[in-house]
C-alpha cells in the first residue's frame, strides 16, 4: 500500500514536468501522452533497480529519454545526429530588439524548430533546471558533450529568433 | 586565441549557469572591462530568462487519471508475479525434498510398516522412483499453470 501511495504521489508531483519534457522532445501531444504512460509503467517495473542515492528526477527523465529516443528512431522523421555548428549571430542588436518585445510564443516556436537533441538539452536545463551532471545522466552523454550541445543549442535558437524578427 | 575570443565562446554558457566557478569569474572579469561582451552577456541572460519563463503545457487531467489506474494495475500484476514466483520456488524445493527424504524414510521403515504391505513398493528403488515422478509431475503442472496465468496477465496489460 505504501508503495502504491508513493508512486501515485510521484505521478502527481511530476505530471506537468514530465509531460512538458516529452512534448518538447516529440512535439506531438498524442505521442507525448502515450510516452508519458509508458514512462510510468517502466518506472513501476524497474523501481526496485532505482538507486535511492541518485536523483529521482534524473532517473525519471532518463527513462522517458530512452522511450522517446526509441520512438523518434522508429519514426525516422527527424535526425538524431548532432547537427553541424551554425555561425554565431552577426548582429547583436537584432537579438536585443527581439528580447525587448513580447515573444514567449516566438521563443517556443523557434525552439520547436530546433533538432530534437537541442530541444531536449534546452528544456532540461532551463525548464527542468537540471544540473549539467544530471543532464549528462539523462541523455547518457559525457559532460563535455552536453556542454557543447547546450552552447550550440543556444546559438541555434538565437539564430532562429533573429531570422524571425 | 585572444582572451576576448575565448570568453566570447563562454558567454552563452555563463548565462546558462553551467560554468565552473573559475570560468564564471573569468567571464565576469572580462565583461566588466569589455562593453561588447557585457552587452552580449546581458543578451544571453535575457534569452535564458525567456527560456525559463516559457509557459508550461499542463498534462491533461484525464491522462493523469488513466496513468494512475495503469500504475495500480501494474503494481497488482507485479505483486501477483512475485507471489507466483514464491509458489514456484516452494514447490520446486518441495519436490526435491520429497525426492531425497523418501529415500531415507523408506530405508528406515523398510523392515516394518512396508513389509506388511507385501507389495513391490517395498523395493526402495521403485518407491523412490514413483514418489519422485509424482512430486515432479505436481511441480510441473503447477509451473505450467503459473506460466499460463503470467502470460494472461501480460496480455491484459
């Protein structure tokens, strides 16, 4: 009974964050809902393997990451390779003009155009507020890779925002 | 690479708050002396702020309710599987114990009670074989039943 209560509490606690992460990654609400359920079932099946010394958030997102990446690989709708670096923004003023206007929708729209790996690292860092080490654990990549991926993701987002303004 | 260029590559990460204390200090020291980098750092910080304040899409209430129900089902199925495993282990141990113990018992009573039966079961080897076959048959049937139940449980998930 205690196990049931704990798991239901966890589902409630992480419902919006997990859904947001999956939605940012796969972009399709129906797929995100399906993966949301699959993630919790996987958590229930493997809860005895969870090391309580580790961050539960990182473990949860890691389970969701594996399922989402498997889904994206099966779909083959978008590349999961690391894209080449884009040139840095040439006009800083353009970014400042962007930032001065109301544009949460614009940022979200630009973010959704980024490759999956970039969307993922941005949402994990800025929305889920995970540390770099936790992100590395979720995406199963070395710290240096996560760091450079985050920088490239930010630069790509900035480029996209500038072209939209 | 000049200090300006090196720091320039760290500005986005500085705004993201993922640099080491030393790197962060290096960026801030340079930005205090370099107006261009200071403006860039401010722009990256603004962008980071925008990302942190993006509206959170709420998980549909119906999805959460459905997930909770599935979690309960899965927990119940897991408990049943653990019980089945325990039964299976017990029966296997029981079959082995019977197989070994019967031999000793037959040896003990061979010249007493069994002699009265005047049957071929008084032969220890035949008795041991018959009881072992019975024990293993029982365990086998239970294993098949447990396996069948498990398959049905998985199919319903």
